[in-house]
C-alpha cells in the first residue's frame, strides 16, 4: 500500500509531498519526500496515530448515568465508584463484547490506532469464574477482531478491597483472583491473543497498591515481558491510605520498591508532590493521563509542566470512555495547566507549539505504554497513521505545527478522515468500515441493560 500526503509530520520535521509505502507486515517500508502526487491513497495532512493508553471499555455504557447527586452531600470519586460497581452486576459477556467493539470503533474514528485495555472484569456477578477463565478477556479480543484496532490487553490483578486486605464485595467480586488463578488467567488470555494480528500485545496490570498485596507485585510483573500498568496516586484518600499502611506515599513507595522503567505506565498521578513528579519522570516510566475522566471524577490536575521539564514521557487514554475524543483529551490537559497557573501555552516550548509538543509526546509515550513499535512516520515503525481533512474550514491553508494547534484547540475529531492501524485502513472518510454492524449490536446490548443504575 502507498499513501501520498501533501504534508506529513516526520521525526525530522514536517515534510512536503511525502510518499509512504507500507509493507505486508503492517510496518512502514519506505518514506520519500518530494514525490509527485501518486499512490492508492492521497491525503492532505498525515500524522502518526497514537495509542489510547488506558481504557475500561465497559464503562462506556454508563456514560450520562452518573451525573445526579446521591444522598451524600458531597459527591466524589468514591460515590461514583459505588455506582460503577452496582452497574457491573448487570453485564454479561455478550454485553461486554458489544460495548468493547463500540469503544474501539469510536477510538479509531477519533484517531487512535491502538487500544490499551486495562481489563479487570473477569468473573460472574457473584465472583465465580466462568468455565473458561479467560471468557471476558476473549470478549475484548473478539471485539478487536471486529474493529481491527491494535490491541494491548492488560489483565488486571485485583485481590483486595484495600490495604487492610479486606475481602472484595459487591461489584468488586467480579475482579478478584488469587495469585495462582491470576497466573492461569494470563496464560489463557495470552493463548487467545494468538488469533490476533502480530502487532497486538499482552501485558499485565496490578490494579493499584490498594488492591494488590505489595509483596505480590514482583510475581505479577514476572508474568510478562510486555507492558506493566498500575493506577497510582489518583485520589487523596488513596494517598492517605497507602501512607498509613506502608509508611510512604504511593510514588515514594514505588520509587523505592519497583525500580520504575519505560515498560511501566502509571495511570493518573494527579496527587504528586513536586519531588515525586521529578523523580518518577526521570525514571523513564510513562504517565498515563486521562484528562476528561480526571475532570469528570474530580481527581485533580497532573503537574504536566514539571513532568515534561524533567524529561518525562506521557500518554493519554479515555479511561471511563464517557467521551472518546483525542483532541479534547489534549485540549483538556493543556487547559487544566492554564487554569492552575493562570497562564497560556503552558506546555509549549520555544521550539514547538503547544499542539505539536503534546501530540509528539503522546505518540512516543503511547507507543511505550502499548508496547508497540509505533508513534512515528519512519521506516520500521508500524503504520499507525491518521489523516486530517485539509479542506476543513479550520485547517485550510494551515501548515506544519499550526495544523495540530488548529486540530486540538479550534477543531475536534470530525477533522479525522482516515485511520490506519498497522496498515489496516479501518476508518475512511471519517467512518469505520463496520460502523452499522457495531452500532446495531451496541443498541441491542443497551436495550437489554436499560438505563438505570
């Protein structure tokens, strides 16, 4: 396959009249600038398509159902969490597959080429495993077969209800595994992944320091040579609980005990002190940011400026999937910094505009988080690519970094025309190839679920 672009973002900067050749393995075989318009696909603006670094697919079906205040005079993450657990009791494997397919389709249409699924919904409502221990994992895999998205599946270990090692109850019972059972689940899910294209990846995710015995972390990490993700320092209540139980704040404990490195992605990190931000950034670990969800849940504001100035890697994800909107995630991230600091263009540098710096950072960091050789338009990289509509009213006559600034701050994902995932051309003219089929299956699932929590 060949794609010709009037302008394209490459590691060397913006190139004009670029011809990209994609090999049968889904990787970019050749990149040549200054080529007359030709090829099977001609686009105006071509950029790498990043990975969506953090998703709980099933929560997409809750969108819009948690905005009323309950009996608690101060609604919070913790009250939302109770509603989420209650919703879990209704979901069947068929529901999960239909919801996951819609989520992945919406990710592709938003410009993401890969889905990193932080998957903790494993068992039946009472906590009894399905006859096939990896039943729910296989449903996420089946959704990926339908959508063509690049999948990084992260089975989640979730053993306890808190650092006091209390038993799981309510909706949490569907998450729980003893260490040996979790190892068998990972093995079964890894076997099921063999039916996906070779760009798909397996990893693991110890849910958090609250949900996993700290002494078990090394055993969990040893189950894979792929990515390792963990929620970290999302809420002040979590920070306080970890400090009381382990004698250190979450990031301090991780720095002292886990040797963070680029295989590791820590999700949220919205409750970090300055010295923690700088030290974790320098470790090479990725900060997995979910600005829309973090805003929705009142998590707090990630210290993006300090993190990036310390050389830290970032990725973005849609987390609760109440809005799957790539441009909006980046806009929300930058605007949160502006509101906190009462400034403008906070994450820009003298060399790069805000949009260019953010987009380049999430392409590189998302590749690390997904364990995917992607994130750049260059030979050897996976052909994870996104074409923006240069005839759009807010992109006409825009060049270089201004294209990304206009896309992120003046536009939205309706500017996305085409998306390739490892060379699979799944979105054309802004629409997923199997949109009708996927949407109809989701409608049926929602009809069965109803709309109440």
